[in-house]
């Protein structure tokens, strides 16, 4: 026979399960209650039981060794079904309960029970008494049972509150010590584990390795494919790295694409070197993310205790310094810390501090490199290139200070100054010599994504009176071909304004060629990696020819940059490239020198 059906039975069972009492061991707190009832009411058997779908579980029992009963045959099932006190004076006279185990095996003759009721009104069990003689409890006796049943529920509620608090505390502790995106330990957890490892290393005279790992080209993924893809890639990287570690090793994410590894118990640096190599090998395998096949590499810096630092802060600083040196060597490198690296890091910090001052005091200047029509040999334009001269006659490379400007949030105002300066210079030559040259200006990702970029372009053109058609904005492929409606709208707005847009470093990003048909661009600027191998073999020529053909098919000019030899120049001419640029055709020079060389006398 099935247990009684009730429309709220699923909710009642859910209320029961949240207390975690089924199949649990007896406990003193409940046993004291059953023994108390046994003495006060002078009965042989007292039970606290919980009624599930088809069975009841005795959490406590005085006078019986039974722990589980079928729900359909026991009196307690009826108590729960009624949701009120239930008594039977003579069980032997009631066919309904002849299979109750208390009747069959314990010789029980009478029953009285009250429900265990949750604060939200669900009856999940009973506090019940059995006697081996016919008996009817008085109203006071039943009131005692009800009060004690309430105490049972108070105890369960207190435990539930405690369990909920413990779970919330554990969640809070986990969130406080783990990265929300990858689930890896965070900086706080790393520092705690590193301190423990250092204490062990000092006592046992062992070493510790610390690795700082930075993904090469991760920013390009974020810029070209979006942050959702970037986040999934970070999770995949975390999973892959976790599989390389020993039980005592720890990997943490400090933020962005920076991961830090703690390797305790190091006896030889060879082990750390092998792990650094394994890390790079693991991350060099392609990642499949959101339908894209992504190839990564990483730069790794390594420091060792006790040679490179005596505390966590020193070891992290040393490993971080080594990582930046590895990154400077190119992609996919790792470097152990050396003392001389600290001096280089200090020089970089000094450079960062000086850059802001140099911008404020107008120490930076523009140089211009000619762009040549490869069919006529005539100058048709120039690229504006930022330069930072030093008092001792040296020049600091843009490759050094442009990333620093981006880190400091200076690239947007600096980019505006470059645009204004370049447009003003060309407008001056135009008014003096009627020049129709175009000036190309590089635009950073931060500028392109700035909400006021279009308005700034309009203001610069208005201030300098330069015709929009003579301004070419060079945006890298990774930024311009990012599949977003905003990128398409911005190129359309610039084109409507009359400004030309050039796809810079073409062929190096994660672009989808089909996106080109939706972009309003005027130029494809071939990356120098296409030009350098020229004239090369038939494969090299085929690659460059296909890029130039694509440009002509889209009705845009193609520009070959980085021309340094006559052979490269002739190869581009033979492939019908429109415009050339490079040291062979003309080096970047100051505005004054550019005017002397290329303007009519």
C-alpha cells in the first residue's frame, strides 16, 4: 500500500531533507528528551522519528532497538498525516496498525504522538510514546509532549542556522581567498601559503621557487574577440596549468593575465627550470575557445629562495622583474632573476615618472616619414611618428615609452596632441605650397574606444582647417576588425566626415576576412613581416600578392611598409602595390628637415 497522498508532500519532504537527520546516528541531546518522557509519563517506549516518503527513521528511541520502519504501517505516519496529536488506546483492536513493528516486535498496546512541525508549517516527524498496556494520555500529558516536540524542533532549527552560517562562512572564506573567474587561489591565499612555505624552508634548509607568468598577446585576444572570449581563455589556461603541479605546489591568479606559481621544497634550480619549460610547452598548444583556435605563448620570470630574496615580497618582486626581462627578449621566453635586472627595472620606473613631465613640458616632437607612390615615385603622403629626444642627444624609442603612456592613462591626451600637431603642420604646408599630401597618424586601442574620439577628430580638423580627406587614421587590425557594431559605426562616421581609415599591420591579428566588407576603410597597410622576406620564393610572393589583390578587390590602396632594400621595392612594384614606405625610400625626419627635402623650393 502506498503512503497517503498529500498535495504538499514534495514541499514537506524538502523541509525534512534540509535538516539532514535521516540515517543519522542517535545523539545525547535527543536521547535525554526520550528518557525524560519515559520517566514522566511512565511509558515503556518513547521515540523521536522522522517520516520520509516511504519510511520513518528513529533519531532517538528509549526502550527499543528499532531504527527504521515502513511508513505505511506505523502510527507515526498517521500523526504526520493528521498534523495534530493522535492517540490509540488499544492497538490490538485496530487492524490498521497490526504491522507496526512496535506492536509486532515490542508488544506495544497503546500509542500517543504529536507532530514535529517546522516554522513554516510542515510536519516532518513525531515525538511518540508506546505502552504495553491500554492507555489514554491526559490533556496535560499531551501538552508536555507538544512542548518537548517544540524543543526538538528548536534544536533542529539552531543546528540549521549553524549549518547555514558555516556554509556562508565557508563561501565567504573561499571568495576571500580565491579568484572569482578561474577558481584559483588569489593573491591573499598565495601570500599565506608562501609564508608557510618560507617557515618550512628556513627550518629544513630547503629552497623555494616563485614563477610570475604573463600571457603574450592576451590583450590582442581581448581587443579582437571580446572580453567573454578572453575570460574563457583565462579559465582554460588556469585548468591547463593546474594539471602540471605537484600536490604541494600552488598556482594563483593575481589579476588580468598574470599567474603566479609557488614551488616549495626545491633542492635544485633544475626542477624549476623544467617546470618553466613544461608551462611554456603546455600553453603553446592551441586553445579552442568560442569557436576560435587561439595560439598563445607566455613570458615567465623565476626567483629562488634564499638567493633572490628572504621574504615573499622580495621573491615576487624579483620574479616579476625577471618576467619583464623575458618579455623583452620576445615571446615564449623564461628568465631566472639576476641582480642586474633590478637596475633595469628602476630605470623603467624613472622613465615612467619622467614621461608625464615630458608630456606636460612639451619635450616630445613629431618626425615624418615619406610615403611614395610606387608607380610615379612621387611623395603622396607622410606618416607622423612620435619621438622623445634627450638632453644628451639620445632618442628614447616609442617602443619603450608608448606602452608606459598606455599604462599611465596618458595615451588619449598624448594621441590628441599628436593628431593636432600633425594636422596643423600639414595645413601649414598646404596653405604655403598647395600640397595635397595625406598625413597618417597611428591611433591606439584606448583612443579608438574613447567615447569622445569622433568629436575630438572633428574639433582638430576645425581648429587646423585641414580638409578631412588629407587625414588618414591608422588603426591596427586587432582593434579595427573587432566584431562589434561600435567599430563599424565609428568607421562609417569617420568616412562620412571625409577622414580616411587605414587597416594597419594587416595580416597579424585574429581577423575574419568577411568583416572587411562591412568596414569603411581606404587603405590596407601590409605588415612589415610580409615585406621583409621579399623577393623570397613563390610562397612569399603568393602571400603578398593575395593581400594586394584583396585590397584592390575592395577598391582600397595597399601600402607596403618597412622597405629597406632595392629588391623589396622592385618586388612590391611588380606585385602592383600602390604605396611604399621604409628606410630605403626615406627615414623619419623632423618637420623642418622634411620640408627642406620634399617641398618645392
